[in-house]
């Protein structure tokens, strides 16, 4: 063996080393023979490997990691059935704009296209529900593929990235050097954009701010809430972003969650507004009652990437990430003080929100009063509690009653 060869390592091990450099602390997966070399690299790695009983669980654990930390969660599954089981988490990451990287073990390169055991078309399966789908075909570029995947998953509108790993190729030698992670570009929007936003808000009589999406880290939610309160603008949340802004801060302007089974006062507030300001989320189907309300309301959308899926009128798009935008506007002062009518509108909507969610418990003759359960839970949970409750009609109760006063406190899809 030559001196050069002794400095080289396998592609599977380089994948692990690049994940380390990207700041990944945990990976989730069901071990499989199709990516054994990556598992071998994880054996002596500081990255903690969480072995799950089902690939769907691995995918959703990685999804929660991405939502809570802002870095891409990483899941590892084997080919065929393993990839199929993880698909639901990929779809959720796509719809919720959550950074996720899924590594999928594949059949040996020489067996492609021969209907080998558990062979499938990775692009055909995932191509319509991921930001990037690729297969590692050059072992020397193992670190480069991971670096690119992590950046794509986090940047712009975050989402899932799928990387196929042929089981024979990842055992081959790779370039031994890791790559510096690509910095995420932060933007608050241009000075002209922010000035135009302030002017539009000042000129509106019934503006409404709608928050959503991932990326509400640190003080961003509290800053947006205070910024809106100073301008006499109520703040509603998209149904998938209950924890974006604080619910219970005194003097703030949060007025409830748009979406399934939202209260009548909130639907009216949305439909009667003369300006929608969307932060982190565009105008989507559920928050607009299936594209039936607010479609022609003037709208400004503030998202890090294109306003993917926005429905109805769009007057301006400000390309900005949530944290940087929130920090920038929190330092500004209103150009015009809000009118008494504006402030009264916020107070009335806030009072309706408080009445809606602080209902007295019922007294059913039989069974369990879920309202009472939720109220009891709300009294016991601290602000730093992390809540997850899946998806389905049962979510209507925690959506209505439970409080979120800290960022990254909800991991339900």
C-alpha cells in the first residue's frame, strides 16, 4: 500500500466525518446491510446513533430534530421497504418546510436496472416531494455531497433532501478532507422593502399578521409580537405553527390559530382584513378555509425562499429569514401611532381569543371530558415543555387549549 493510499478512507466513513463537521449530533435509523460502512463509521463517532424500530419513527425523529434545532435532521434507512416507510416523514418535511436529510442504502451499482432484490427508482419515488434527490456515484465526493445536501435542506424554503448510497460504492476510497459548511445567507429584507411594509401597515385600517413555517428561534416570536402590538395589528398563527409567537404575554397581540375548526371571530378577522402580512408562510389552503376566504386581500409575504403555494392576491414578496427580519423590525419605531380604533380592534380580538380557550370544563354524565383534560394539562405544563400530538381530529383540543410561550415547543406535523 502506498503512502497516499494510507491517508484515504472510505466514502461511508467520510459521510460520517462530514456530518460531524456540519454540527450533526444525532442520527436516527433502522440499521440495514445496504449502508453498513456508514454504520461502521458511526461506531467511533461523537454522533449519537438512535436505533428505531421503524423507519417512519426514524424519519419523524429526524423531522423533530430539524424543527427544534434549525439544522437538518438526519435519518438513515435501507433500500426498498425501508425507504418506503420513511416516505411519510419526507412528505411532512416537504409540506411543513422542515430541513431533513434522508440517507438511503441502495443495491450495488452493477445490479442497477436488473430488478435486484428491493431495487427501486429513488428519483421516481422522491422526486416530487424533495428539494434535491441524488445518488452518490463518485466515492471521492462523499463529503461534498453531504455538505451540499445539508445546505440545500436548510436554505431558502427549508425541506427534505434524499441521498442514495450504493452499498458497494460507499466502501470505496474517498477524498479524506471534509468541507467547510456553506454559511446560510441571512437577510432581513432591503431597507426599501421594510419601509414599504411599514407604510402599507400604517395606511391599512384592518391589517392582520399571519405567522407560520419553521425557523422561529430565539426571541423572534416575542419580537414580532411586540412589533405588531406597537402598531395595533393582531397576530394569528397558521395551524402548523402554534408555537411561533407567545400566546400569553401581557400586552401582546396574539389572537389565535387559523385552520381546522378555527373560531368564527378569527375567520371574520382574516376575511375582513384589508391587508395580510404573512411571515414565514404564504396564504395556504387550510388557513384560508380551502381557498374560500381572504383570497383578494392585499398581501405581503415574508419568507426566506419563494412564496411556494401562495394563493390569491400577492402584492409584495420580501425575501428574508424569520430571525433576521424579526431582529431588524424590532429595532424600529412606528412611523405613525396606531389609531384608537386599531388598538380597540386588537383588544377585542385578544379578548375573544382568551374567552375561546379558557372555557370552563364541562360535566359529562359518562366518558372523559377532553376539554377538562386539556385545561388541566395547560395548568401543569411549563413554558419550556415540548408538545407533540401527531395529526388528526384529536388535535383540535390541544390546538384550542394548550399554550405555547417558548419557541420550538411544538413538534407535531
